[in-house]
C-alpha cells in the first residue's frame, strides 16, 4: 500500500479526537509501525492535541499517528520569485 504522507508535508488529521487539526509530518515512526503492522508518522502541531496513554487523557504538540488517519494538504507549487523591489514615490 502506498503511503499518503512523507516527512515535511502538512496534513489534516481525518479521524479521532483531533479531526481537522493541521500537523507537520516529521519522521517515520518505526516502533509503532512495527507494532501495528501499518505506517505511522511522528507529527507536530502548533497547538496541543489530545493524546491518550492507556485511559489517561493528556495534551501534547507531538505524537504518533497512522498514515491512514492523515490527509496531505496539497496545492499548486509556487515558483514565483518574491522580491522587495517596491518603489515608493511621494
């Protein structure tokens, strides 16, 4: 099965208590991927997300999430050169 995400992409969380939160995919999570037999990523968010350790609910800005629960944010690549060559006349 092809992964939806890869390190460096922004993605929406599509399932669970953090639906629609935007995260940055940081790296492949080999430990959870081996345990669950599917792809997991370590992600980071700008604000704290709900996380669970057993039955204990906590909040964290980083964690592990299944690739199947992420949807990459894509768009048209921007290759325009941005310059600050504004000429102001009075």
